[in-house]
C-alpha cells in the first residue's frame, strides 16, 4: 500500500488466504483486532484501490509475462510454504520477474 500511495502500480501476491480476504480476529496483548485482509483495506483507500492488483496464490506458481521494475518481499524466503523450494530457486524466480 505504501508503494501505491507513492504512485506505483503494485502486484500483491500472497498464499495466505487470511492475508488477502481477512480471517479470525488477531489477539495482541489480550486485545482483539479485526483481521480485515488486504482487499478490504484497499476498499477503504479510495485513492489507491485501482493501483493494486491482488492474487491469492503461491508466487512460485504465479504465471505472468509481466516484468517488474522492483520486487519487495517480506517473509517469503523463510515462509513455511516455501520450504519445498531451494533458496536458489526462490531467488532465481525473483530475478526472472525483473525487467
């Protein structure tokens, strides 16, 4: 969302259903917070909702001919679902997506 707010077109890919669509409340220090997910958060951000394309999938299986100027990843290299891939395969997949 911060990149979209700065004018960039963003492709967001996450394998975690709850991250995209929302899920159970998140409990932090005994207090419950709504987990509304990325799509609902984008609905609330009128100025950027059309700048973010969202996919709920494994980024290693995301098939596109689209190339990206930059890739930001948070947690994906050590995420438990990616244990089936070697670190070399993960990094190579990122490199193939870059312009």
